C-alpha cells in the first residue's frame, strides 16, 4: 500500500493554473498534489551572442526552490553564491526537454526563458516543472502569434514528464516525497503527446534493477503523461 | 491624479493569506495590490554559534525576487552567484524590523528565519514583506506555544511597514511601480501598532526634500499601517 | 555624561586635509575625532555602458575599511571574496548622497568615482565619508574646470552628513564608538548647505522610538552639519 | 558507414593501465580509443561529518578535463572559479554508479574519492571514467585488504558504462566525437557484470526517439560492457 | 640620468612614522619617496587550527592597495571578489620575509598579522611594506613584552627590502614608477641587518641578464637596506 | 647522502615525450624523475583585447595539479572555486619565463597558451613545467611554420629551469620531495641556452643564507639546465 493510499498506476491530482503571473508572457502554477511549481515564460527579442544570425531561436530554463519549499529549510542558493549540481542538472533537463519539441527555426530569432520556481515540494518537482513549462511556453507563443503570427507553429506537439520508481518492491507512478525518499529505483520519463521519448533517466538508488523493471516504469509513465497532456490541453484551451 | 486613481492617502487592497505554505511553521502570502510576497517562518531549535549560551533567541530574514516577478525579466541571483546590494539592504531591514518588536529573551534559544520571496512585484515589496513577516512570525510562535507554552509572549506588539513618497509634487501613500519609478522623494516607514517608530528611511531621488515633507509622509504612513495592522489581526485571529 | 565629556550637541573635532593623495584629481583625509577616512575622487572621461549617450555624467562611490581600522582586526573583504551587506549599503548611501547635489547634466559625459577608505574607525565612518567626499569631489571639479570650464557649476550646494542617536536616554550629536555600540536609536542624516534633507535613516536598535525623538535628532544634525559645512568651505577655499 | 570504419556493434580499442599513478592507493589510465582518462582512488580513513557514526563508508567522485583535452582549448574551470553544470552532472553520475555496486557497510568508516581527469577526449569520457574507476577502486580495496582484510568484499560485482546512440539513422555502440557531435539520440548505460542496470540516460538531441530504439541501444550497451568487464578483469588480475 | 635626478646608488627619502594607527598593537606609515604604505601589526592570542599545540606562534601578512593609490584608478579587489595573483604573491613574500627573522618558538602560541595597505604608490610597494612591517612587528612585540616579558626576544635581527633594476643600461637602487615601468631587469632583495639573504627575486622583463648584473644589483641592495635599517632603528628607538 | 643516493650535482633522470597529446599544436610529457608534467601548447589566431593591434603576439601559461598528484590528496581547485596563491605564482612565472625568450613581434598576432598540468609530483613541478613548456612551444611554432613560415624564428634560444637548495647543509641540484620538504634554502633558476639568466628566486625557509650559497646554487643550476637543454634538443630534433 502506498503512503497516500493511491494504487500503483495512479497520479496525484494535477492542477494547472494558467496566467498565474501578471507580467510574464506565459505562466502556469502547476500542482502535482502537494508539489507546486510556478513557471513563467519570458520572451526576449534578442538572442545570446553565440545564437545570433542563424535564423533560429532558443528556449532555455532556470530552476530554483524557495528555501522553505521543503520539510526542513534549505539554504538559499543566492546566499550561498552558487547553484548546486542538482539545480544545474534539473535546469539543463528542463531546457533540453522543451527544446526537443520546439521548432527553433519556426520560433525565429528570439529567446524564451522558462523560470521554474518550486513554491512547495513533495517529490517530482522536475517533472512538474517540465509539464508546467509546456503550458507557459504554449501561452507565450500564443501571445506572440496574436501580434505577429507564426507561419508554422513552433510547438506542434506537447511534452510532459513524470517520475516512476520502485516502492517497497512495486513499480509505482508519480512518487511523492514519502515514496521517493525510500525508493530503490527512481526514473524520470519525458514523453511527447505522440508517445515518443524525449528523455529517460533511470537510476539505481542503493540497489540495481532489471530491464523488465525499466519497461514497467515506462508503461506507468505513459499512463501518467496521458493524464498530464489532458490537463495541459484544458489549461491552454487546445 | 494617481495612475491607479487612488486618493493620496489610500492604500492598495491588502491581502493576507495565512498558512499558504504546507511545511513552514508559519507562512503568509501578502498582497499590496499587484505586489505579492510569500513569507515563510522557519523555526530551528539551534542558534548560530555566535548567539549560543546567552539565553536568547534570534530572528533573521532573507529576501529574494523571482526573475520574472517584474515587468522585464531580471537575472537570477543564484545564477549570478551573489546577492545584490539592494537585496542585502532589504533583508537586513526586514530582520531588524521584526527583531525590534520581538522579545528575544522570551523567545528562548531558537532561531526563526523569515524567507520573503517576491512572486510578483509592483512597488513596495520590502514593506509588504515586513508586514507579511509579522503574520508568519506570529503564526510560528503560536505553533510553538501550543506545544511548549511561552511564559511571556515574545511578540507583544505588531509591526508593519509602508512606503510613501512625493508623486508629481504630492505626498502619497503606498507607491505602486508607476509612481515609484518617477517619485522624487521616497520613504519607507516601519511602525508598531502602538504608534512608535522602528525605522524611517527617506531618500531624495534626484531632488532634495524639506522637513515638512518628511513629516507629511510620516502622517500618511500612520494611515497606511493602521490598515495593515487590521489585516494582520484578521489573518491571525487576534 | 558622554564618555568623551562632550555636551549632547557637540561635534568631535573636524579635520579636513585636502590633497592628501598625490595622484587623485581630488582627495581629502577627513577626521571626525578618531575616525579617519581617506576619500579620493577619480575622474574618468568614459561612462559605464548603460549611461552613455544621455548627455549626462555619473557619480558613484565605493567604501572599504582597512582590516585594523577597528579595535579588533576584521577580516579583509578582498580576501573573503565579497563585500559585506554593510559595505554595500554604505557605498550606495554615499553615492546617492553626492548625486543628490550634483547636476549630472552640467557634469557632462564623465564618471567620478569616490573611494572612501577608512584608515581608523571610531564611529560615524559613513557620515565622515560623505562629508569628505564632497571636498574631494569639489576639488576634482575645480581641477576639471581649470582646464575645460563648466558652463554651469555641477555642484552648486554642499552636502554633509552626521550621525545622531539616543545615548543613555539623551539625544546626542555625532556618536563615537563607545556611544554607538550601546545607543538605542541611531540615525544618519544627510543635509545640504541650504538646510534641505537628502537622506534620513533612523533605526531602533533594540527599542522603538517616538516621533519627537526623530525631530530632536534632526535638530542636532543641523547643528553638526553646519560645523561640517564650515570645515568643507575652509578646506576648499570657498 | 561509421567515420571510424567500425561496425555498429563494435567498441573502440579498450586500454586499462593499472597503477599509472605512483602515489594513489589505486589508479588506472583507461582508454576508449583516443579518449584517455586518468582515474585515481584516494582512501581517507576519515568520513565527511554527515557520514560519521553510521558504521558505513562512502565513495565519491570528482571529474575534470584538461583544458586542451579537446580539439580546441576550453577554459580551465579552476581559473573560471566554478565547475560547469556538465562537470557536476558527470561527477554525480560517476559517484552514484560506483556506490551502486559497493557494499558501504563492508567498506567500513572510510571514504574513497575517485578523481577522473580527462587527459584526452574523443567522446565517451564519462563512460570511460566509470569503467576505469572500477579498476582504481578495486585496486585500492585490494591494497587495504592486504593490510586489514575485509570480512566481506565491499565490491562483489563489476560496473562499467558505455555510450550508444543513433548515428545517421543507425543505432551504434561507443560513440566517438565525430559521431557524438551529430547523433540524434544519445544514451549512457551503466551496467553490472551480472547484467543488471545501474543507470540509463537516453536523451533526444533535436529529435525524439521510440521505445524500440531505447531497447536496441540497451542491447548494444550489453555488448560493449561485456568487453569492458573482460578488460577490467585483465587489468586487476581477477 | 635617472628621472628623479638621483645617482644610481641613491635611495629615495625614507620615512618611518611609528604608531600611525591608534588601535593596532604596532603600526608604521612607511614612505619610500612618494610610495606610502600603512602597516599594522595585530596580535591574536589564538592560532589558526593547523598551528595549535606546537608551542610556536605564527606571523602572516596581507597586502592591499587603495584603488586610487596609483596614477589611474584600479578596480577594488573586494568589489571584484578576488585578490589578484600579484597581490597574493606579494603578501606571501612579506609573510615569508618576516618569519625568516622571527623566532616562532620564542613568540609563543600567538599569531601576528601584518596588514600592509598601500595608500600611495610610486614603485617598490612590496619592499617598503616589508621594511615597515618590521617596525610594526617590533613595536607589537615591545608592547607584549611590557606586559608579559619574553624570555628570549623573538625578533633578534632586522629585515628590510629594496628593489634594484637595470634602468637604461645602468643598475640602479630603489626604482620609482618611472624607472620600474621601463626597467629591463628588476629585482627584489630582502636582507637581514647581519648581511644575510632572506629572499632574492630577479626577473628579466623582456631581456635576459647576466650573473654580473645580479651581483651588482645585490651590491646596491646592501647599500639601500643599510639606510633602511638605520631608519628602522630610529623609528623604534633601538 | 641524499635520500635518492644522488651526488649533490646530479639531476634526476629527465624524460621528454613530445606529441603526448593528439589535439594540441605542441605537447610534451616532461619527467624529472617521479615528477611528471603534461604541457600542451594551444595556438589561437586571436589575441586578448588589450593586446590587439600592436603587431605582436602573446605567450601565456596556466598551471594545475591533479588532486592526487601528491602523496596525500589535495582538494581540487575547480571545486574550491579558486586557484591558490601558489598556483597563480607558478603560472605567472612560467609565462614570464617563456616570454623572455620569445620574440613576440616575430610571433605575429596570435596567442599561445601553455597548459602545464602535473600528473604526478615529487618536487620541482614548476621547473619541470618551464622546461617542458619550451618543447611544447617549439613544436607548436614548428607546426605553424610548416604552413605559414615565419620570416624570423620567434624562439631563437632555449629556456630551462631547475631547483637547487641546501639539504642538510649541502647545496644540491634538482630537489626531490624528500629534500624539498626539509631544505633550509630553496631556489628556482631559469636560464637560457646561452647561459643568461631569466629569473632567479632564492628563498630562506626558516634560516637565512649567504651570498656564497646563492652563487653555489647558481653553479649547480647551470649544470642541471645544460642536461635539460640537451634533452629538449633531442625531443625536438634540433
């Protein structure tokens, strides 16, 4: 039995509140149960120097966690003077995942930055961030499109992510903190709404795992991302 | 006429949502109009080394702003690797203001950290932070008190803050961004619910000011903080 | 009775030694009793990128303290790898105070940096720095003027600063270290030679204060700055 | 056809030179073709504070690349003052992979640090590092064992890693730089000598991929790691 | 002819003002012509952890230069966030030089920090710093001795330093900035009052030099340090 | 008797393996006994901004040590976030030494960076680095020359370096770690193949030294560098 009482293939309640932020071109407060991440999409009509003149745009991401998003307070990265390896790993993953479904040529010479800030954490912050980032990006593109229409939609498919892992011997979907902190195998799966894979990261935590387990986790991830894709469509009116 | 249509001595709508954060001992999402600050109070039963053994506690604050809290995206301090002078100035002010109304002996040997993170900015973020921090601190103390009662309440009075300034020649209360960005004189006033002063900071921005102006701004601040005190009481059930 | 035997409204001896530094365009070793600050004004005929092309100049300040300026040695900020929040707060205040009395258009497209380095500290280093910075700036402008005359004097009024506070229940002028370290209320007042206010910062240190106290401190500050203005004029031959 | 002329399931020549470093308790210069990584294992009979008193040891890793290990010179991380996100991601992966096959209880209260420094890079530096780190760790444990025998071998199985990816539409084993820089899908697979999985990381680079591709890459990885396991045994005399 | 009109073996005017700083246990404002360095000696009755329990003391040095000590303003190291390689090289040299003549056992378990801050620079700042540091250290030891007498004087000989170099083909003593900036060979010589060598650093700047030149520069250094030793004795009443 | 059994004027075995690195324009693995340094020369046809437009090139050096190059593991400078004073001192020395024998005008507007990374340390790493850097630089210049011939050879003479010191009262050549860690006087000598001096650094470690000692050490250095010059010629086919 999972601590939350969920069945192994059950997602937590998904919340997607579009337009949470007044200033950003696109934004979404995404909730996977008690995990709450605020994602904003900021459009700049200027590219970093190394991207200019290629007729392409860029999508990048930054990630942060409020010090008391967690059960016990963590130190503030700005005060420590550097981002942890974990933070950098996550923001690189988010950026890569969104770029995998973005047509950078169709986007044109502009940069969109996806800021993912965890207001409250209960496991799965990076997968919630990716899933919410798609909504924020979609809204920002719609806003650009309303003024200067794209010839080709730069974001033709959806992307979403979910974590799966082995909790007390059973593969389960969408780990919360109580499960995540004791899971022996832990994976993050990023998929498109067409069923293709964008990123698979499965890690043994203290015990190795078998190929069958990897495949089972991937099956669960397909169930979870289908639910997220529906929530994304609802939030963006697609 | 103020851009918002408010009269010179009119506050923006004040919102105080207690318990916004699930994990923190105390928390408050404070809103001064479109300025939204999430404050959490984290209790640690351990003091920094230099405070130990004095039979006293400590209250400190940290401040941050999400990159897209503002009209245009600012860079992330954690990514830049240091907190700006402005950030440090503000978090020192918040900590000082709350300590001024806290009885550190009554608090006992524990530290409370007030994290003030600006989710959305429209002027007055530091004064909103101070005002919301009182609520978060009050709730955290109440939570401690429920388990291990204080002999003496460590927080016998309220503290609140508001900015006032001279907009187009007229002293006005609670500057929003449109006013703040062009104000010639700008002041932050921190007051107690007994009418005493905790901190006065008045600054000439491009033009000097007279003593009468300072006094007029202080009068407005009293009007504003009275409204904030009422909202604080409502939020904490006092 | 004050530790120094001064009456409540008595400044420490003011010293202003212009031209202390051989290389700087303007310089002043300013002394408020045992507080000694070396201020140099460095003129650069080049502006920071964000200031260019506006037909205006810029005045900025940096502040530092030699490690053994104080009773016990403090660590060197260059060795620690960062400036403290206190240092940044002070140098922002100095820059703001000097800009408030400088006509940046009349200055033209050049930048003047005021380096304020505390050789010896006995309370009031920031106010001594502001007061000496005016002398260094005045001398640097005179030096420019001798070669390429200004159509309009960019520095038509004087600016000076002094600290005042409540020592053992009595409002006193120009706190030295013995007073400052135990004062309950502490204020820094920046005024112009025409009697206008540039900056007022009054802070409760462990006890709140009343409006009457603020006004009394301001009265004392006017007495102190009058003495400083006279010393500035003597040092610059005005 | 692959640039190197290899067939899709062919590894580059594997070199494992044990004892390359005179001082380290264990060391190995590992070569995957033109990719050369020096790994040293340093034993400290002291744990980091947060690990003490649990009756367990710790294995950790650090990763670096000489500035001119690559085709064009990269900047030195020590001179830039920070490790890149990529470096941190890699060193976390190496540490995790070796810990997954180490019995930390059997190791006892000591820490082993695996320093992986890339002398020359031609793709696959992280997988070569993991594979060589096993040799360095094995040798270091043998050295400890010769003096103070372990009751239980802390490293009962081997771990190795290899990269696989899709080059011009064909899944291939052990990407070199020419392939890696244009591959559409790129994966790193960490396996044990018993065939279990330790870590799977598959990433879409500009194009998504299907589940069948993931499985094909995993098949190739099994072929590659079998060859590496043999080389590890030869290098350690097992 | 030297720019200053000095003969090749002529020092600049040496000034040694002991007790310049009110707080430090020992201090000296040392002048070699227009080069002015403030040295303070700070005594701590506590050693850094790695020195404790050996029955010995430690002498260390830090070096800094005010931003406008030079002809054009340099950036402030505290603001840049790190000390330059030059600064570190100089402060290591100063510490080593003073330790070479200090009996660390006789000093006992205390640390003395010599802060050398250049108020004005005209060449030879590091040699002036070493020479003035001896005075500050001597005075600090005298102050300790007056309270808790040393059984053995920890500083039985003097140490001084001077720069020599080849200016327009002629070896000259005590280079000023005009000479230093064009000298082909440049050396810093640290000697004791008994004529022994503590440190010799001779460097080709754009042209190599011969052994005879090195010996000639050393002869000049002996002339210069003799004058400095006399000034040190006068300043300390020895 | 020296720990290694060498006579006082005997070098350790010198090894110079040219072309160790596949990518660098020039490279050399230099060995002085158990001290092994990998030097690469990287040519960039672009100068740092402050060097441009002078019709000259630049030669610079960086130095690093692998964490376990030494008997006990040192911390990684990239992880600590800064280069030590020692590292900076050494890399400045290497750069200066190579520039002293390079005709920067003949080199033309390009920069060559010499990366010296210590794979294994047993005393004398900086002198081995300088000696090996000449080989790497020579090879890089030969490679440039083969494509775009130099009118004048930018490197007409050789440069080499060796350490000498006083071990148990006897001046000895080429100190290894066992000697270096207890030597009372320690010197690094950089000489050209024509017998001229480039840099002399002699330091008292806990005891002063006499002029005769300096001269004796210099004699030993000439013996040592003659052997190194021969090895350099053999390695470069000169």
